[in-house]
C-alpha cells in the first residue's frame, strides 16, 4: 500500500498538483480584472498586464459584473 510520501512522488500526483497551482494562478488573475478596471485600466491594458487574452478579460468581466447594473 502506498504511503502519502510515496504517493506524492508519482507523476500523476505531481501533474495534478501542478494543474491545481496553475488553475489557482489563473483564478487569481481573473479576480484582479475588476480591480484593475476600477483603477482605470482598459481591457487591453489588463490583458497585457495579466498575460491574458482580451477575450478572457472580457469573459471575466461578464461573469463578475452583477446583472442589475
């Protein structure tokens, strides 16, 4: 039976861990979009600053903007 330390050494575990880290970084970038927009940056500037596609920034804005605005 695998112990935790042996499991952490497997390629599957390491790949899953890296995917989780990358997903977390991406989510943090999406959360920053509204803050950067609030300080006056354009969608293009936000895209460049966060290394995201313009479409990703626009999608993040659509998902984060309340419908009643």
